[in-house]
C-alpha cells in the first residue's frame, strides 16, 4: 500500500508538516513522532496488522500521562519533563497491534489536575473554536487535536471528568469507560480508585471500535475486570428511558436554556424522560476532592528526586534533596493537592474527612444504582459553562472545581459516561452526558449517536474530515 493511503495525504511527511503547522496555533502536542519514525511505524502496521482491521494505518494521539515506548511521558510536569518511557501502556499496545500508529503526545493539566490545561508546566493549549479560550482539561490536548481534525481519535484519562469536559469544550465525543474495563497499566497514577483511560473522537463508530480494541482484563493491572455487559432486556431499536435530574442547579443561564431546548427535542422524538432525584449530588465535589487528593498524596510520594524525575542540583542531605526536588518539580496546584491529601489522611482527621468521603461515595453509588431501576440512562450537562477564556477572564481554580459535579459523579460511582456534542451555545460547542450502569458503554454510544442526529453537528473552523 502506498503512502497515498494515509487518509488522503500524499505522504507521511506532508501529514506531519500539516500537524506541526496546525499545532502552532493550538499548542496541543507536547511531543511529536518524527516523520521518519512515523513512516516506519506505519509500514510495520501495514505488514503486521490484518488488512481487515479498520485501525490499520490510522494515526492517533496519546495524552502525555499514558506511556508510549520511546516517547516522553512528562505528565505536563517539570518533574518528568526529561523522561522517555521504557514501555507502553497496555491500551496503547493493543491499539498498535491492531495497526493504529501514535503521532504524538498531548498536553494536559499537570498530572491530570485541572480543567483547562492551563495547569500544565509545559505549555498552553488553545481551543480550536476560539484560540482565546481553553480547550478544557485535563485531556485538553487530546480533545483539541481531534476537534481540529488532526487525528481521528485520541486517548485521554478521566479521574473526575478529564475526558468529558474537554470533549464538551471542543465539540467532540468523550468516553469514560466503566472502572477497570480498560487496563490502567502505563497510565501515570493520580487517583487510582477513580481513573480510567478513555477515548476522544468525532466518530461514534470509531469510538466503539477503539473501545472494543482496548478493553479487557490485564494481568498487569490487578484492578482490571472483564467487560461483562448484561444481555439487554430491551428489544433492538427500543428507545431507552432517560432520567434527568429534577432540580438541576448551577448552570450558566445560556447553558441552562440550551440544555432545556435539547431535552425538548429529545422528548419530541418520542423518548420517555423521567425526572429523578439525586440528593447526594450536592456532596460530589467535596467527596471527590477529598478522595482524589488523598490518593494523589500517596501516588505522588514516589517523586522524591531519587529514582527518577527531577533532582535538584545540590543538597546537603537526603531530606533536603527530596524537599528541593519537589519544590522545583511540582506546580502550585499539584502542591496544593498533596498538602490537602496529607491533611485529610492525618490521624485524628481521617474519620472526619477521608472516611466520611468514602461513605458519601457509597451512598452516591447506591443512589445511582437505584435510579437505574427506574431509568436506563441518565442525561445531564457535562459542565455548567462552555469553554472559558484563558487567564483571569476565565474561571478560577475554585470555580473550576465546583463545576466538576456532573462529571465526577461517574468516577465516584465507577460507571461509564459518555459526553457527546450537543451543538452550540452562543457560538461555542457544548456537550451533554449520558451515564449508564456498569458495562453499558455500547448502549450509551447508540443513544448518543441517535441524539446527535437531532441537531446539526458542526465542526470547528479548519476541521479536516477523516474519510
Ligand atoms: N477537574 C478534575 C480535577 O482537577 C478532573 C481531573 C481528571 O479527570 N483527571 O481533578
């Protein structure tokens, strides 16, 4: 097969130049596979992967907290900015075996902590719809490259919304699978009980293929589980019953009216919409930040300036070496969360914070599971606003955290969630989210595909179609 088979590009060199040129305005890639390296990976894929495999020769991008052998694994942090990964994540390996080819690593909020990519220590990422605005976070680089048409799909990670929120800001689909269904081996840990690797794409068929390729129990990840969906009680083509939160609060006014308009359209199409009560939703943000910070403080303790990562130039003794290395290597938001995490785990405080948050997590999960006795899927907004501007004109760190309410719910409950494009509000894309019971990923994709047909899908300026 000649180079021309690369989705209409006359050569890999031409494609790589296009990526580099386009990325000048987006700043979405932290590193790129060189043209020669990309070409040989492509040739390997063509000789090794089956001609039947739809992913054969397909380029994709990977968030820079997911390992790809031989490429950087910076996590958007000065702590790891000289690291080259000696191995690949299981999810990446599976995609490569199916013939997909990595084109580069994308920007993120440092270690996945944030909702804008502005917490990255290594660069700023802009939204392809309006470069004065953030692409979202923490998988903002992955959402931006998909929305700009630079790759047909990209991998991200989602601990509290980091795939779905940037997907909503950039007008793409973003799938956070059920906990444990995709191996976390090779994902740099932030909050291990909450996070999953997932997918950003503009094509629901491709989303399904990539998900089915990546998933599976992995001996290298003890928390991974087999994908075991229940046989559907619904007949083929039967519409799912959709739950919506009765008193939805905290949406920006334009978002609230856009959301209500979409609900009307869905109702008019004959879907049964049932109002549900989720009183525990109010406690999602404090519970999420308590648990996520506690886990982060334990996971990030490995960056001590000793085995790998940044090491300070000079220290007189061991304690000082670790202290200075961490002080220089970590950004403010990461330091804040480590401090918060150690605080909530301190003896004497643990019952009051960490254990209480775990109880809230159980109650929330029970509440959601009982909602799934009444409805098949739950529909909600992804985020209370559209993409906000960079800097002081945007949302501050505290407002960003409060806005994680809708997304972090799925991580606490370990259930799958899918953000899908819902058109535009005031000229910017916005997303809606479907939550489903464990292992309902395929059904969520089916419903979201049907919903997006109800409104005009529009792509970002400069978008290049992948077929
Ligand atoms: N905004 C959330 C946070 O900062 C989401 C992070 C994520 O999913 N990685 O923790």
